[in-house]
């Protein structure tokens, strides 16, 4: 599939597509919604459905942050979805997203009495102070999930300050929505798997598109299907399809909500941005004006409106709109910048633009030297013209002037740090300067074959790149990946080790060795895994993940002191649930050493700070045992009573019951011991 993006004088609007805040939300309330997390790890797609059921109701009352942008931030932060259940993590992300609250939660899918049901436990975090509220868990029948959103909003209204009106009817069958949300899960997998190489013809993206389209075919009136599909097209840079889908989304929103809601205004804004990118100025102006009618206090829409007039050449109108945006939001630096740019373009824009067009035409005809001359002239007329710097870099690259193209793209990124094409070409030039053009081209051909799963054919190209430059770490890396795909494990490990050795920074080398250790441990090769993890720590002693795995290895070998030392180091250099795992490992290591008193504060920290950890039940059982062994009888009894109420079917219940009995026996409380032992024997 050949998807081409037109590059012209509107590249700067891409930055707008990544951030669409609203300045007119109720009392400044802005909520980030994240998928609900399955407690049993199954049916993850239902978490997105639950999130969207809340979203479609909540956005009637307060501003809701773009959910796909929020999900992308989680991925970029390399967080798991259940990490958002930790208030500190939710608070940190909420601040990055400029939100006032974060809503997430967990769910379990159960078949009870022959009926499918969901047990849902929502959690709201206030970003300002990190306070969290656990909305009481509730059970909902599969066919009555509309009750779920009403239940959540009823509780949210108390904190967010709104009164619940009648719910929006959901006139579609939930089963018809499931393909869409299965597709969203596939989208998440594709983003994490393909990294920077997101293209619409890759297998996971093809699957995600098909699932979203299946829901559209079943229920064409459901707006969120078009929303997610448009976002999929955006991520894969399929611009034409994206614009077409946004228009469908807008039509469905108008049908579902009318023309006076936040989602409709946001959709108009996006369409205006996309039409500007396509240089369809009449449509862009129409949609920008419509967005301003719906949201007259929204500064960013006047900023976009001004940019459209700027591209059309009406600098007076553009400057007026930029100043309007600035009057609505004095802190909006972009509006101030573009107001100044419009004034400069009124004086110098004609000459700069004419030189730019001549340069573009020369480039299209393959006359790269002449094109470079015109683009350089454009930058002299207008030093802020980003597009001219981009094409100047392209022209100089084609004639082999790597230093000149590097300077052009560095200047471009000074003007627009988010210019993805400029950054990509700058990285390519630096790679060619470092490894040589022939080595890079061999690598790129190998990479093309690798992406097509033609691993045996890719091997000679990667080997050629390595031969031309033995320090080409990426070539080593992908050669290793080919060996792995081909089942040549020894060659794979040898090449991975070579690749790690070529990395210039010790932190990068350490991470590569850690990944190898992780893989080897998964294959059951413990001694080799230990060797790689120790090499990782030699390069970066503060790599907490490596300490954590070494702690696990030594614990399996019952080398408790070494396990404890590595878990302790891991607790210093990890955060969130990984730190909880390290603390748990420290406590476990102390038990065989009979250091129960030292284990107690560690277990208490886990119970206090990591109540949703997967190992929480075992940690609480160990806490009861430690209290018993330290002869803190009353505390052990109270802890067991609470434990048995919270986890009545826990696999560690008998163990905790035994140690509670032991503590009471030590205090000669025979009657209570007898009752517990009878219950123990009855289990």
C-alpha cells in the first residue's frame, strides 16, 4: 500500500493535531479516562468498552481528555494499565495531561447463575493532591451496562460538582460493539510492537482496521467506531482515510448529540486542521468558523482559523484572529508567535514563498542543486520558514552534501521540535555520517526484507552492513533478530552480545544485557541469564530490573542473603509495582533466615502502598506469620480476622489460620486455639 503525504506550507498544523484542549469546560474540570483493567487478565477489550460507556455520559457535564492521546501517553511512559491504579502514577499522568481528575478501575467477568456479569470497581484520583476515591464495587448484568455508567456518574457527580440528568439511551447491541474494542486492543499491541514504524499495511493494523469496520458495518450509527478508526488512520499516517473517517464521525456525532456539545466542536476543529493540511482552504475555513460558533471562548480555534487565512495569503485577517486568540488566552504563546509571523509575512512573505515554490518544482524535476539554491533563498527572505529548511535539507542530501543537509534540518528542529520528517532525515544523515552510506543502504534493504518476514533473505544485507562497519549496532541487532526468527538460538545470542558491546553508552549496554538475561531466564537457562544480568549491572549498577531478576534467580537457588541484597538494590532503583515486588522479595528472603522482625516493616509498607499488587494476599499471610513468630498475639489475631473477611477463599487462608492459632497457643488461649484448629481441620 503506497500512502503519500503532501508536504507544503502547512506542516506546522500537525502539531495542533496532538493537543486539543478546551478552555470552556465546567469550572475548569478536566477528566482523563483510562481503560478498566481485567483482574483475571482476560477480555481486556471490555475495559475499553467500560471506559467509553462512562465517557459518552461524562462528557455531557465536564471536559474529557482525548482518550487515545491519554492512552498513547501511557504507552510512551512504558507503563502497564494496572499501574494507573496506583494514585501516585495516576496523579503524575494527570499533571502531564493538564487534567484535574483521573478515572480508572478494575473489572472481573463472571458467569453467575447462568448469566454473564461484570464486577466493576472504579477509582477516581484528584490530581491536585493525589487523593483517591474507590467507588464501591458493583455487579452489572451484561445486557444492562447502561446501569453501570449511571452508577459511576452518580458517584462522580459528588466530587466533580454536577447533577445527573437522564442517561443517554444506548440503542445498539453490546455484542455489535465488541469487534471495535477488540480492534482497539490490537491497536495497542501494534503501537507497542512496531514502535516508530507504524504503517497501514502491517498485519496487526490490517486486523485492527477490519475489526473497527466490522462494528461500523453492524452499527453505523455508533460514533466511537469512527473515532477509533480515524485515530488508527492517524497513527499509521493514512491521511486521506483519516479525513474521510473524521467526516463520518462528525455526522454521527451530530445525529447522536445535536450540534451544541463539546465532541462536535472538537470534531469541527480537527476537520479544519486536516483540510488545512490538504490545502483545501474553503472547507478548512468553513469548519473553523463552525467550531468558533460552537465554542466562542476557545482560544485555540481562533489560532487555527488565523493559520488558515495565513496560508491563503490574507495576513491582515490572520493577524486579527491571532490577536483574538491571545486576548482569550494571554498565556497562549503560539498565538503571540503567529501574530508576529503574520506581520512578518505581510512584509516578506511574497518573495520567500515564490522562491520556495520554484525550489519545490525544481526538486520534483530532479534538479536538486538548483532546488537547493531556491530553498536557501527562501530561508534568507524568511528565516522562520520551516518548510524551506526541510526541502533545503532534502535537496542537499540528494547531492551528497551531508553536512549542509544536517545544518538545515537542525535549524528546522529548532523552529519546530515536533517535525517528525525532519527528525527522521536528520537521524538518517547522522547514521550515514557515522556508519557510511553503503552500510546504511544495506541495512535499510535488510530491514525492508525483515519487515516482510523474509528473514533468510535479510541476513546477507545485515551481515554486509556489519562487515562494512563492525560498530553498526542496529545492524547487529537486526541480524540477531533474524537468527532468532530462524530458530538459530546460539547465533542469535552471540549477535545480541556483539550488538550490546557496540553501544556507546553504558546505560544502553546494560539494558541490552538485561533483555538478554530476561529472555534466557524465560528459556530456563538460569546460569547464562545470571551472567548477562551481572554484565548489565557492571555497566549500570542502578538498573533495578536487573537486580530484581537476579534476586529471583538467587531466591530459586535458596541463596537467601544474595537474593536479599539484590532485592534491596532493586527497591532503591525501581518504582510503583516493581518496587513492591522488590520489597516482597526482601521480606521472603528474610523468612528462611529467621529474621521475622526485619521482615515486618517491609510487609507493612507493601500492605500500605501496594494494596492492588498481585502478591498482596501472600504478603498479608506472611505478615500474620511474622506477627505470630514475634509473639505479637493480639495484632496477629486482628490481622487474621481482617484477612479472613477480605479474602475468604484465599489459598493462603489456612496458613494464616495456622499461625494465628500458633500465636494464641503461645499465649495459652486454649479455647480460641481450639476453635481455630477445628476450623483449620474442617478446611
